[in-house]
C-alpha cells in the first residue's frame, strides 16, 4: 500500500518535468527557425547589394573604355606636339592602371558572390561569415568610390589636354601662315 501511494506522488512530477523539457525544446526550435529566416533575409539583401555594385562596376568599366578610346584618338592627332603627347601618354598609363584595378575589384566581387552562395548552403554557421562578407562589401564599395574619384580627375585632365591640343594646333596654324608669308616675301624680293 505504501508503494502505491509513493507512485501516485511521483507520476505527476515526472509528467510536469517532461512537459517543461518539451516546452524548452519547442522554444529553442522556434528561436532557431526565426534565426534561420533572418539569416536568409540578410543573405538575400547582401546578394542584391552585390548585384547592384557589380552593375555599377560594369558601367564604370564601359566609361573607362570610352575614355581610353578618346585618349587614343587624341594621341594620334598630337604627333607634332611632343610635350602634349608626353602628358597624354602619362594619362593613358594611369587609365590603364586604373582599368586593371577595376578588373581586380570585379574579380574580388565575384569571389564574394561565390562566398555568399556557400554561406546560403550552410546557413547554420553562416552568421559570422555574413558579417565578414558585409565588411568586405563595405571595403569594396569604398574602393569603388575612390576609383570613381580618380576617374573624375582623369576626365578633368583629358579636358585640359584637349584645350592644350586646340591651342597647339592654333599656334601651328599661325606659324604655318607666317612661314608661308615669309617665303612669299623672299620670292618677291628675289624677283625684284
């Protein structure tokens, strides 16, 4: 009889403990589900930001190619102006270096994209990697801004060089007219 009374008291305690454990496990499962959903949202936002940066980088590369073609055209028309040609060659070399940096930056962004895809497949351990990726994305964005500033400087130098080219051509034309006038005057004096 005593054994039966003892079983009556132990059974509710065991059931209550099991319910508490189930409630704790359900709470943890809900937290983990919410964390996974938030991580997926963060990954999607980071991928969208990277895609936008890649599109802007492509536009920057297209502009660099256009400026490079213009610089080559200007250089072809400046064979008689040595000093201007030297300055133009210097600008061209800087643009080539800048274009190479932009290509390297684009490759770095592709590596970041690959990292993000791997993080999507392993979301459980991806939170720390995602923070590092965001830091890299911020760094790459800062580098992109610096490159755009350099592009602006090169564009101003190109405009200045165009002004020098125009001025040099005008001076050459003036010198040519003066030479022609001088030659005609010498011929006239010889004939007299």
